[in-house]
C-alpha cells in the first residue's frame, strides 16, 4: 500500500484556504477517487451549451417521453443526495439495506420541469466535492464496508463510486443528446 499526503485547496468566494488532508490510498482507491469526479466538467459544458443564447435548449425535450437537460440535472441532483446518504449509511451502519427509488415519481412530484437547472447543477457539484473529501480520508477498512443495493446486491465503497460514476456518465450523454434533439 502506498501512503500519500495531499493538500486540497478550497476556494470560497475570493478567500483561499489550504486544508491539509492525508490520503491513505492504494492504486485502486486512487483510481476510484479519480473516477468519482470524472465527467463533471462535461456536465458543466452541457449545461453551458444548453444555456447559450436564450436558454431554450435547457427545457427542450427530444420526444414527449424524454427528459430535457433541466430535468436530467434535477434528477442527477436528487440522485446525488440519495447516493450521499447511502454512502454515509454504509460507513456508519453495519450492512444497511438500501431501498429503491422511483425517479419518475420524483420528477413529477418535485417539479423537475419548472425549477431552475442551475440550482441542480450547483447541488451536484457541491455534493461531489464534499463526498470526494470524505472518500479521500477513508481508511482501508472503511473502503471495505458494505451495503445491500436494491438491484446489485452487496456493494462496497468502490462499487458505490462506480455506480455514481456510471449513473452520471449515462445522464451526461442523455443531456447532450437532448440538446441536439436525439432520443
């Protein structure tokens, strides 16, 4: 196992604060930390592309039963909150059993089609930042903690990271397709 120490930089408005964080990581955990934040830049690019000019592309659905970029962002924000709670449960409770959630019910009940997409993007980026910092300080024992996923069965922290990555990557593609009018 390789032990590395990194200094993470926090930017709050114009204030610059260096916060030392020691990361105990082997290659697999370093890779997991890297993929957890992968695709965030692309998500921001999709939002900016859809917001260009009059911003109408944020709300354009490529088909009646498809989601717009705005709806995708709100879905991702809710998924990030749910996954964040799941991570904390896995770390604090012995082998928790996670319940499934109905994304269509969330979309309807929470007004995905009427709320500002920028709010959702801000939440996604904030949660990924906070969770990245949490993941960076976990011990090897904590990375081995498990939970029961409603579809996949038993998962550990690295599996959770992969689930989060794959979910974001799929929806970044969905949002990009919505901009160009593809289903």
